[in-house]
C-alpha cells in the first residue's frame, strides 16, 4: 500500500486541512475600532495621533485587555497619563474589561520594527548587554505589571498603578509625615481603632498624593486579600453617580458602598455638581459613622474648598490633615535616582552620571512628575541616539521644561467636551435651541471659555455653538463675567474648568 504522502493531491489536502485547524485554533485579535473612535472623541485628534496611533490590541480574555506600543516611552507615557481614560474607552468594546495591560511590542511574527528603533530581541534570562564603542546597546522590553481596578459589589473603581507602592515611594522631609501616616492607615484599616480617620492629604500637583493612595490600596490588599478596597477619582465618582441617576438606580449606587472597608478618593477638588456633592457627603458620613476608613487627597485643604459645605468641611477637619510640601534638592535627587533604577530594571546599561542628576535636581523644582518626565526623555534619547547622556545634551533636552512648556492650544471642541462632561449635559443639547436653565447655563459658560481661551471671534464662537448670532455670544460673555465678580463659587468653578482644559 502506498504512503498517502506519495499520492498526488493527498499531501496538499492534508496541508490545507492542517492550516485550517491551526488557523481555527488561533484566537482572533480584537480590532479595537470602537475604542479608537472613543479615544479620538475623548482626547482629540492631536492627542490620539501623538500617543494612540501606534497602539495595537493584542488580546482580551474576558477581564484583561492587553495592548501594545512599539517603544517603552509610549508605554510609560500612556500608563502615566491616559490609563484611566483608555480603560474607560475599552469597556465600550470589550465587555467586562476590568484591567489594562500596556506592553512594549515584540517585533517579529510578521511585524517590522521601525528602522530607528530596531534592536535584537534578547531572552529575559540572558546576561545584561555590555555597552559597545558605538554607544549603549538596547535590550528587549518585557511586559510590565497590569493596571488593576478595585471593585466592591460589582462597583468598578479607578485603575491602580502597580508601580505606586510604599517600596517605590521616595521619602524625604517634605513627605515624611504623610508617608508614615499612610503606612499606619494601611496597617490598621481592619483594626477596631483607626487613629487617623478620615485622613486628608493635600499638596500641589505632582508631589505624591496619588502615589500614596495607590500604595495604601496595594498594602491593604497585600495584608488582607479579602478586604474591600475602593479607589476612586472624584471624576469617576461623579460619572458613576450621574449614570446611576440616569438609569434610576441611585439607591443601588448607595448600597454598593456599604461593604467597603476603605474608600480612597483622589482629586476631591474636581467633585462637581450639587447633587453629586450631596451624595458624596451622605456616603462619607455613612462610612465614617460605620467605622470604615476614608482617605481623601486634594490640591487644597478642606478649608479652601468652597464646594464643601460646613458639615462636610467640619467632618474632614475632625480627622488628620497632612500637607505634602515642595521637595528640597535632597528629595529631588532621591526621586531621580529611583526613576533611573526603574529604567535599569528594563535595560541595565542605561546610566545617568551624578553630575547629570545634580543638574536635573537643580533645574527642575516643580514636582515629581516633572522629574520623571525628564528621565523618560533622557532614556528615550539614549535609546534612539546611541550616545551617552552628557551635561550639554541634558541642557538641550530639558530646555523647554526649565523655561516652561508652551501652553496647550485649546479648541472649541475641547471646551464643548469638558463643559458637557462637567454639567452632565449632552453636547447636542448645548448646540440645540433649548432654553432651559440646565442647558443655557453650560452654553453661556462654554461661550465665555471659548472667548477667554481661544483666538476665535464672536461670530466664529456663535457658529460653533449652534449657529448663534454674535450678540448672543457677547451677552453670554458679559453675563458670566459680571456674575463671577458677585459669585466666588462660580469663579472657582470656571477656574476648575480652565485647569481641566489645560491638563
């Protein structure tokens, strides 16, 4: 009997069947088309083209969305600035998505690396590469820990960054008390006696409040895996509450907080809307009366938050209020050294001299994010240029950070998006002919912001706000301008909107 492989046509048929079986066995890679549309709508075309254009969706297992980018710098930037928004957009297409994992793409299997980024892939078990005469060699980047959402009773919190732990927190004079108190809160969250409840952390932007909140959450989960931990930004709390009201599910929204052992609220200054503030107050009071731990972070102390009523302000002030002050040079150096060590975990050949670190610490004095951004820039430059980082090259690379970054160019579409989200009014209604106060007020504030923050003329603003006459725009601007002089709350609200637009 002849071998079947020698019979004409049989071999081809077997190969074709094998190919079909192999193809059927491979899981389909999600396209992410809906996610891309939402990313472009949420962040604008410029941000999308800059940071998300090269993003590819690798897999989805029903819980974790895995996405990849071609270089480590993109991975770091997306994780630091857009993780929450990206995961929000992913839930529109990937039902049940709770976690986001952004990794650096491994080229091969049909993919081609960009010429300037191409580098030989090394095994993760291989010895570190030695620098050559031509400059440092690059190594392949493996996956980083995934962002994870906290969840209680099916209520999805904001993502936790796995890098933000007590071990990675750089401690110094400016934040020593905050660090010690946060560590004690994490250690005693399930004890009968909680010495610091509520704990209120405040500081300027980028001084470590969010890092400490994430660190508390991770430490509690490590010590007591069954503990009910919920971390929320104020913006996400408001979004979830508005959705609950729209779906007539506000009572269920309240009930989801009953089982919480610790609630961590970030960016309290962005808690917007009278009903949202009232609901937040009721939930906080219920948790504190029930002996649950509450930790709050804000850019300002409770006495300077006009949106907090007297009862809520008093409740916060009964706990412990801790300020994180500006970093001194010693702490800035420690932060820079930590960030360089993190890069060296990815590529042990990356180095910054002590003179370079000293220069960065002297020049960059605003906050920790600025320091981290400088290290990211230097690391990317080192990867692309194949040359050691010198004092002269550092001067050129961080020049815009020292002189002040050019202000972000704000568009009318950005204003419409932020105002629509802030007041929970659809953009279509702002552009419509509706005259109800709930719509007119956001529309007038939007026109005012467009005049203040863009170069558009009054007729142009009128056209962008539903083809209105320029006299209508002028009336709105004068009305809001006058009311701001009489109403400090409105002025504060306008300033918050401006900050959101400039983020």
